[in-house]
C-alpha cells in the first residue's frame, strides 16, 4: 500500500516514492522499540546510493539527531559543510540560534529531533534537486512515523513545500499551523523561517522568535486525530521471508576467525555511527 507524502490539494500529482504501510501493531511500539527501529532505518540510509552524485561526494549521511520520542520535530533543507563533516544536523551558527530559541521556550536540543529533507550534502551547498528530494522522502517519512511527533516545524522553503505538496513559499505560510497526514502519521505542521536566513536579517529574526513563542501552545493541543492504520500482517510476513538469509556455509577455522574479526569491526563501526546519531 502506498502513501502520499501529505494531504495534497485537489489535482496535485503525488510523488512516485512509496513506503511500506504501517500496521496498528507498529503504532503501538514502545519508545525503546521505536528507537531501535529508527536505528535500523539509519543503518539503511548510511549505505544509500539512490543519488549517485551525493553518494560520491558526501563524507557522512546526516540522518538526524535528538530525542527519538520527541513531541517536537524540526525539518530543514540539507546538510552543510559542518554537518557533512560531523554527521549531525544544525551544528553551525544556525544551530546555535536554534538552541537559543529553544531555550527561550523552555526546551533543549535533547528534547527535540532535528532532521533535513536531504540526508546528504549537495556539492557546493547547491539547492537540492527534485529527484534528490524525492529519493529521500521515504527516509523522512519513516522518521516521522517512528518518532511520532505532535508538531513538525518546517524550516524554510524546501521542507515546507515538500511536506505540504504545494509551491506556496515560507513568507506567506510562516506561523500558520495546519494538520497534515505525512505518510501514516497526522501531525501539526508549523512552517517557520530557517534560522540561517534570520541570522542576517533582524526583522526576520524577530518574526522567527514570535513564531517560536507559539510552539508551547501548539504542543499543549496534543497530537491530532490519527488516520486508521491498515492491517498488513501478511505483507510484513512476506517481507520477512523475502529478506531471510540463506543457511550459512560451514567454514574452516581460519575463515571463521577472519569472519569474526570482520563482524567485530562492523559492530564497532555501527556503535560509533549510532552514537553519532545522537539518539537520547
């Protein structure tokens, strides 16, 4: 079963990207179970090559960071040079401003989850291409479904237009919340200016701060009514069977020792990557 990215206007042509339907059982996962599932999506994203140019030029996949059970989620555009280097979103001046604004409403960076529409840095910090945004949609939807935020703040034009499925810009939409269905999750979408843009424009910074001050009120409303979850146990079982590994071949002592070393190295790299993810 395919899901559209958001509740689209009549006549809008949905993206071709599809994701697996989320069952009622998956919705009832505990926070710790959803956190572990989010790690698995991260591991998949780390080896993604859907965008050959980005896969060839990136240093890291900047999946996202923060509280895997956050009520408040921020979605920006794409990683910059510092994010690509460190593997964590919003680590520069824009990130410092975001942390400052969060503090003004009684929140910390560790209380929220921060991600981007693209998980890889576009070369030269160019604008994301439509095909690149489309290729990353599936990862973003899975993040939303597993984190289960109440409010999603879209930061700037790219994420706002993507999640709304509409070309209306951030100048017209900022500070106007609406309920949208993203994947299988209904959220309160709240577009605001990107902190990077507000760094250089005092008037925009004032507007961004005013919009931020409304966030506690939106969070207090709680999550909107959720759409019914499809019952898809057969699809899930079929997927598990399709992905079942072949029976292992018997190996001699030398091969077994070499294999054990490789597995230990891979496990250490995975632990480091998950720590870098910053899930709390």
